[in-house]
């Protein structure tokens, strides 16, 4: 059975692809930004992943990723939602982030 997969190259490509299987190239981040996180029972390892266009997302994997440089990840794109936490704000803005439940990954040669 062939799976239709979408190649994501830029952060704006995430919109419209939630729930789909996507392929993304990037690397495990050395700088951690603040993100919403969720618990995925089947994918207990969480990593911060830098996209090539300087955005960062959270990814969930079944095992720890050992790649030190660029890698390709394939998985299901999800949208994690929450609300802003500033108690002084009278506006209750909805907030969301795109994240990935990774089915497979592979290390790529350094370019």
C-alpha cells in the first residue's frame, strides 16, 4: 500500500496538512524554545527540531534520535492547541503549534 506523503520545506506549508503524513528535513535543536507539549503514549521521546527555514517544532518519537546533524523525519502532523497563560491579559487568545508524531527518521550526510 502506497502512502501519499507531503514534503514540507517551510513552516507555512504546515497549514492545510494537519493529520497528513509529511516528510521534513532539519536537525535536533541545540537551543530550546518554549513550546506547548503533549504526552503521546506510543511516542514517549520528545525533541525540539529546527526546520531549515529557522522555525522550530516539537517532535515525538518511539526512540531517542541519535543523529548529530541533518536528518529526515516522516510522520503525522498534529496541531497542539492551548490558551495564553498571562494572568494579567484580559484577552483569552487561542494559541496553537504544529508538531509531528514521527514514524521514521534517518540521518543525512553533512552537506
